[in-house]
């Protein structure tokens, strides 16, 4: 099942860009192919679902950086030297 999400408006000085977030429903074990299906950039697989936790497996070439949002935000703010130093908050 594929549903279109809400539009995100990004304002630039010289233009306005509209991006739509694609929302896809997948079950455990199902995959999403990124890029050309004949030669995909990468594949995202739903590895497991337990309660409110979803584990995803990302299969991308090593040269494509993949980061959690909080890590990407820190890298954008402080530079790539922060990568590998951020640890998840312990809620247990």
C-alpha cells in the first residue's frame, strides 16, 4: 500500500520547492528498493517488528553515507569528526 504524505515546503531566496514524503506500509521481511529496480542504489528491509520497535536492514554500497537523524543533525552542525562519538540515550 502506498500513500502520499503531507507536502513539505522549503523556501529559498530565489525559488520555492515542494517535496512530498512517500509513506509505504511494509510487513516484516518485506523490502523497499531505492533507485532503478534493475540496478538499485540500495534496499531497505523490515528485519523485525516487536511491539513499538521496528528493526530495519539497510543494504547500500559503503560509499553512500547512511546515518540516524540525530547523528546526521550533529554532523551537519559540527562536521564529520563527530561521527562515531554519538551514543543512543539509554531509556532502559
